[in-house]
C-alpha cells in the first residue's frame, strides 16, 4: 500500500525524493518521511503526519535537508495508527540502520519479542521498525556486510515487503530487498533511483530494472548490483519504459481522475490497436495459440474491486459469444474456499498494477495446481505479468487516481477481444460476425468521446445529489455488471452509501430500504431486458424513489417513467459496459467535487492493494 522512493547521485536528494513521493501519494497519505545523508555525516530523518505537503513545508521543499543520498516514504497505515512516531523511515536503537518498507510482516510480533529479549527497545507500533532492527541485529551478530544482514533477515521474515535501507557504515549506498511487494530501480547519468511504481522516477529515467522476489539490490552512484538469497551476484537486463512522462501529470485538469476519464478514448484505442491488426485479432504477443484456445474447458476470472466487475461483464460476454463456461471469483476468497479447478481450464487474473496481493496469491495457487494462467495487467514487468503463463497488456498508461477509470475500460476491451477470438477459433461465430463485432469495437472510442462532450448535464444533476444518504443502482444482465462499477465509483469517492442490485432481486428484501427521495439509478442498455427493468423502476417510484435512467439513444419512452435521463450511443449489446460506465464515472466524480472531497485520494483507500 505504501510508497517508497530512493536516490543516490550528485544532486541534492531531498527535493527529488519529495517529487517522487508526490507521484506515489496515491499509495498512501496518512504520513510521510525522509532520511538523507551527506557523505559520512549522520543520517538525518524528518517525518510528518498527514499529507505530503506537511513534510514538504517542514523541510522547506527539501532544501533544509542536505545530502545526495536518501530514501523516502508515504504511508498507508497497516500496523500502528497514523502518527509521526509510526511514520517511516524507522531506525535501529543506535541509528546504525535506517529503513522504509512497503508491505506487511506477518510474524512481526514474534520477531519483536525476540529482539526485545536481545535488548532492543521499540518506540513505534509498526512492523517496519521490527524489520529495521532485525537487520541491525544480524549485521552486528555476524559482523558481515549489509547483504549478509539483509539475507539473514529475509529468511526470518514472513509476509510481503519492499525494503530500502541505509547503513551508517556505508555512506554512499542504498540497499533494497523485495518479497512480493512492488519495487523498480532506475539508472541515469551517474545516478540511481528506486520507487514502488514507475511514475515516481519516470521524470528522471526510462531505464529500469525489476528486482525479483527474494532478491537484494545495492545502489551506488550510477551502478546497481543484484544478489540472490545466498549473497551471490546475479545479472539483470534493463527495461525501457515507453510511457510519456507528461502522462503522469494533470495536464490542466483539476484532478487526475477527470484527466484519466478523458484519456479513455485514447487508452481504448491503443489497447484495441495492440491486438487488432488489418481487421483481424492477433494474440501472438499474448502467447495463446488457436490449439490452446480450442482446448480450454472452463474459464475462471479472478480479480478484486473494479477488475472483478470487469470479470462479471466478461462472464456474460464470453459465455454468450464463445459458449465457454465462465466463473468469476473474488481473489481474496479464491484460495480459501479451495476451488475445484479443471486441469484444462484457464485462470484469467485481472489487475491494473499487476501487484495486487490477493490476485497474485490466486495466480500462484492456480499455477501450483498446473492450471494455465493468463494475466490482464497494465504495468509491464509487474509480478503478475512475470509469473503468469500468458500476458495481455492493457495500454492505459499510468493511472494515478485511486478510483480506476481508464484501466477498467481497457480491461473491458481485453475481455471483449478474448471473447471474440475464442468464439471465432471455436467455431461459434463466423468470419462475417467476427468482422462486424470488430467494427463495433473500433467505434467505441469515438462514442466514448461523444459522451464526454455532453458531461455538463451530469454535472448539473450530480450537484443536486450531494446530500444523498443512499443510492441504489439496478440493472439486469450486463447492466447489472455496469451497476456494480457505478456503485463502487460513487461510494469510494463521495462516501455516500450506495449498492448495486440485480433489478429482479429488489422485491426480495432490498425494496424495503426505499424512502421518499432515495435516488435509484436504473441502467437499461440490454434490449431484451429493458421492459423488465422499467417495471422494477416503477416499483421503486411508487415507494417514493427519485429515478435516474441510463439507456441508449432511441429509448425515449423512458422519460415517461424517470425523473432524469442520460443517453449513450448505441453499440452491440455485448459492449454496452464500455459506454454506460462513462456517465457513472462522471456522476461519482461530480458528486465528490460538489461535496468538496479529495477526489484523487479518498479516505482509507490506496491505489495498489499490495497486502492482504
């Protein structure tokens, strides 16, 4: 959840670290801190509770901390309440070791008890302080190198972590270690960088290394050395990041979320063009052959949050087009219910970051059972991308706002493409139908743009909903899947209680919650289910609900039933989610703005959930 950065070079480190942390603040923002040293001088640590701007003010934009080597951290609390004491960096009792950490150390209490018996004292309630002091303990016990000390600590620690550590005896070096939690390292012009995610260092370098799980890195000026768990040096090839650095900036928009909503036409276009060439789907980069597609007996889609909602949509589309049984699983439940998996099945893991802890664990569970895995991810070289058998990269570019928009939309495109190709290869649709579907697919970006050009009506309507206490989203079939995402967007950034229901389930209890003025949003893009959902909305209206209808152009009779209508362009029914979700993203955004909330950094949430 937390964000870490590091720098060593010839420039002042603190301003660079603050700049990197600003790009990572979406990963956590209840406290932040820096540790900087100038040559052989003492390591200076400054921490602050609250948003990063508090730390920036405390250090005068970093100018008050002199030194060309340092590490930084922005925190999302797991162990220990948000406070300056619990903020990172943490240090050993004598200041010999200073470190920052992203992840969760599951056996921290056991390790803390051990260290207490060895004479260590603890000032915080964090698991990170335990890790730092464990490294210090092994460094002094074996009188070895930092690599030796970190190796011994890694063997004892259970859980996930990305660590960046400074040693008093090694003034011009930063040491890093990783297990499951994300970390990238970069080199440019005699300087080295480290971060939890690409945007933090993209301004400074495009040449990055992905450190593997259970590996250690030693950063010196312009040089990175990698070690395995035995302390042996290992070689790694660099990766060139092709993202545009400016894509991680707001580009004139008030919030990243609105910028990313407007980037969806391009993100969708880029993702389509990556696999649709000359009117045909080309999955050669994904790595699935036609023979392998024909041999798939069952599909299991495993994901969390919005990616799970993509899976719900994909289930409808894949089963209808390709006639393959599809099951959608919550990644956080997948392992624990001991699922029965067909050995000829395909497990599809959907994750924007490629580092989602529960999804990564589900991937490993599937692989341990010998089931083929396919990852749909946005971040090249991420853990899920590296470990899956096949990878479908979405081309959303960097997504900074906590509430996903363009990553969700590109994941939908990936699921459509797989459904169409699976259907064609398995003989469920012919070439003509495949061509028609691809034409509809290619028209989506322009249709999304048309919706964005008419967003002022939604802004007007949203302003009137700022005082709402409860909002219900209802729909059937794919419309229900759309409601799931619309409801999540509303609740996570506006803090209004909202729920999504399959419209036919209302009468089985939920309708008792409808009161005078309760907003009910009905999604009606599926022609064969339109009248049934209208009937459910009428039931709500008779109990005092205020109705918003979201449907396709042409269904103008809906205005006889609802109080406010939003229309989206017509498309093939299978692809309706790509259009209908846009007004719901805008609705959630504008309600949040009307309430004066922090849209990009909603309370209690972080962008990449890298802990269970």
